[in-house]
């Protein structure tokens, strides 16, 4: 549904504003990487712009720290509608490993409405491109339901190691 | 007389009984305990002996003995010695005499502990907030033990950072927090007279994530390296390696030679990708996007190589306390050699294209100049220092991992400008390739991980330095009792280099600001790891470029000439 709306709202080139709200640079250089010759997103009409006022999409990377929280909100408010926000990486998804420290407010959703999340630490450039293309309805979803994947875990090392499984609640739930 | 004895004699003769203890638990490390009042004279004595200031470390010992500790670390690079000056102040009166008037690069360390531990430094020339936001409540010091790691005070309105007094007749141009030339949220206020930069005030630490506090309270020894890798997405394994070495030094662990070789390989692979990344960014900052595209195209091979070795393009997760987690198998070794051969060819072409390009010459030569004397005064490190004629390289000066077995040059330029840093970095790519080849050829057999004892001895101090792509990273660890460090201090190379940027900017053109800042390869996330920031000035200005109107702060200071 959302993909359909996105296709309607963003029928032409997508201009992307990259907002680092307190990331470690890992996601940021992967975002820059998608511009370079191997990945070259400009062939899809995706272009990185310097100002949120020119942007259709905000790529938010990093946990939102306490001082950047109002700044991210202001950058989001400066974007003209319709607009989308992508959370790139684990930190933007939920705050990452420092989600509750004294200077981190949490994931991107604490500051602005995040429409899509691209997981990874950092996500591969392919994953970022796939995420954006998926949101725009350029490609089909390739994900399988989570429980199917977990049950058919192909590495028998884990099957042998019962102690490891017992420590992981998810396996206990799935096996019963 | 060896260096340790010389330093000891000098300190004892200058300070007398104020030197309370002196020990050298690890080779090349000297821990000196001095009285609080003797900290400044002791620091001055070390600087007079030719030491380079590294970093200050503060820690909370109120629960144990009612004091707050403070250490200043110094490096004697030619003598391969690092000295730690330790002092303590009672919690009721946590004040020290500031050493910043003697050593300008100590300014940030002292301001940091003023924010985080509530220490006061008498005589500090600029005792403003550095790490914590301006709306952070007074009296809450996050690094003190009684403050929980997840205490997040509510934001307060109308608390703004007071910029430095602008030189008369200048206009303030705000850059950041979100700006094209900064890929991270930081705020610079640049004072310009027409197009010429006359000064700069910096309010950063917006990516302070409280990592040190988190790791001192929540995770265990061997989880810290993975958090450490996420301090910075570019030089992650430098931090993991440096932390592991500091713990190993403190606990007296000796890791296997093979693990040291594998660490060397990982660090050099990281240097390769980081230098190519910088080259691209530098090209981008001076408007030469072809360099950006080409350098990153070449770099992609290194990323694929890293993925093949470690399973991830970044944040490798290779280095833990006691060794490494994955082996370099013969098949991977052949793969590395292929990549190196291809890379060498391509970087050579890139080098030829850059070295002869007149546009790059004109944009970088004489830009961001800093003399050798100033570089010493500001304790610059890494390629930024080497471009100022200082032959500083931790790999040579304080060998770690397997660098004592490697034969390599330290490229030095004496031009003192952006061009010098560019040349140094390009030449270092070739040295890295050579080190990688030597490491692959000379790698001995052996275990990857050693068995560490069940519990590491508590309250031992360990200091470790690693040459990151940007310069020297310093980690200081005090081992703790609950299977986690009692105190872990990270100092990234951008920390000292950034302090000298206002000096480098002076009298340059405003249009050169991005590349002058870019020459230090700034990595704010490393620098800020523990800290917080300035909502005030940021709230007012989000878009530097689009809101270039003067930031007028009063009729006399805000006169615009442009």
C-alpha cells in the first residue's frame, strides 16, 4: 500500500538529504558509497542534496543524541511534503548499543516519524539501495516470514550445541 | 643513563618529596604519582624535557577513598617511553591547577573533566562547557559513580552557548550542525572579515554517546571491543585493538605472535580504506569530484577484501582481549595478495593523476598552514603532524602488535599545509601495502586466542597507543572488580588535531574552510565518544549555507562589512 502511495507521490527522481544525528560514520560512509561508481544510485535518479529544503527523502543515520534531537526535528520540518524518512542502520532503528545512555535519546523514531528502517551495522550499500527501491515500489519484497527462516536454520553446528540453544530463548520457543 | 632514569632523576630533583611514587610495571611506561599541587610543575618539567602531551584522564574514586583521580599522559617519542602523571584531589575540593597555560592541547581534557567529573581547574583560559550540552543541569556529573548511566535530564529551553567574543569588525558565519562539508553534527562559528577568516569557535561533541560510562557500568571486558569498534565506523578496529592492548598491558597478558600479526593486517587494511576514503573526500571538498569517484572505486576492493576476511565490510569484530577471533587462512592470504597487486597499480595511477594536477596544487598549497613549532605546541599527531615535518608515528615510536618486525618508511613532508597532508597520506598507502605483504609473508603459526585468567587483577592501570589512519589513538584502562573496566578513557587523533584547527584557519579564505578542516580527516564521532552538546546555538541555525546572514550578537560585535 505504502509503496503504491510512494510511487504516486514520488514519480520522478528522488532527492535525498542525509542527516547524521550522532552516528559513528559507519552508515554515513556507506551512504556516500552508494554514490560512487560501483553502486551509482544516480542511475535510478537518486541524488544526494545538501539541504533538507530540496529533499524528498531524509536518510537518518545514527542514534539521536540528546543535543541533536531538536536539530533533527527542525531539519525534518524544513523538508517540503510529501516526505519520507529512512532510518539507516541499527542505531537509527532503535538507538543501537547505546540506546539508553545519558546522552542518547534513542532511535530515529524519537525525533521524527521514521517510515522505513534499513537494518545493519552498518547496512551494506546494496541494502540501502534495495531499501529505497523497495519503498518506492521499484522492486518486490524478498523477505520471508521470520519464523520460517529461524526454524530452517541451516548450520547444524547450532543443533549440536544444545547449551547454546538453551541460552537463546527464541530457539526454545520455536522448538516446542 | 636510559630515558626512564633520566626522567625520574629530573622529576625528583625538580619536585623533591612531592613525587610520591614511581613505578614502571610495563616496559616503556612510567607511572608517577605526585601531590596535587605539584601536578603543574611536573607537567612543565616533562614538557621541558621534550615530552609530547597526549591526554588527561579523570576517574572517580569517591566510594573507595574519597578522592577523584586525574592523570596526564606524556610521550617521549624518541625514547620510546610514555609517562603517566597521576594525582588525586579530595571529593570535597576537587580542584587542580590548570596546565593549559603551559600546554594548550591540554585545554580540552581539562574542560572535559570539568563537565563530566566536576573537577575545577584554576587558571584555565577558557573554562567553558565542552562535552555536555548547555542545558545540562549544573551539578550532575555523568562520569561520577553515583550518577546512573541512563540518567537523561530533560531538555531546558533558552540555554544557549555563548560564543567567544568576535574580533572587532568581523561577521560570524555559522557552519553546522548539519552542513554539506561536515558529515557529522558539529557547530563551528567562523569569524570572517570579508572573505578572510579571523577566528573560529567550536561547539561540538554532539555525537557524544556516553560510551565510556556505558562500558564502565553495563558490559563486560570482552564485550567492550565490539562497542569500541562502534566508536568510529572508519577506524573501528584501531579502537578495539587499542582497548585490548591497554587491558592486556594492565593485566600482564601476553598474546600469541600470530594474533599480533593478524592485528597488524587488520589495522593496515583499515588504513588503506581510510586513506583512500580521505583522498576521495578531500577531492570532493575542493570540488574535484573525479578524485572522489575514482578513489572510492579503488577503495571498494579493500572493502570487499575486509568482508572476505571478517564477514563484514566495517566493524570487523576481529579483535578481542587475548588475541583475534578469525584466522587468515591460506586461501584468504592468496586473495589479499591479489587485491594488493591490483590496488597498487590503481593507486599508482591515481597518484600520478593527483600529483601533477594544477587545480589540486592551487587549492591545497599554502592553505591551512601551521608551522612546525606550532605543531609541537599543539601536540598534533598523525599525517597532520607529519605534514609539518614531525616524524611521529606510534608504529615506530612505541611499537605494538607486530610492527617491530616490519620494515617501513614514515613519509614526512615539511610544507605544513593541506598539500603536505595529501602527499603524506598517498605515500602511506604504498607503505601499508608493503607492510601487509611483509606481514603475510612472515606470519608465524600459533594460537589465535590465549586463555585469560578467570578474573583480571583489579585496579591496575594500562596505557596503550595505536597509530590510527588519522594519527595516534590513546586508550587508558583501569581494570575493575566486576569483570569490566573501572575506567576506560578513549582519545582519538582528532581530539588534539581539532584543537589546532582555529590556528590553521587564521587568515585563510573562507572558501577553504572545508578542506582545512578536512585535512585533519576529522572524525567527530571518535572525538565525542563520551559527550553531549549545544542545543542552543544549533536550535537557532540549522542550515549554515542557506542562512549565511550575520549572526549578530550586539551592535558593536555584529557590524557586517560584506
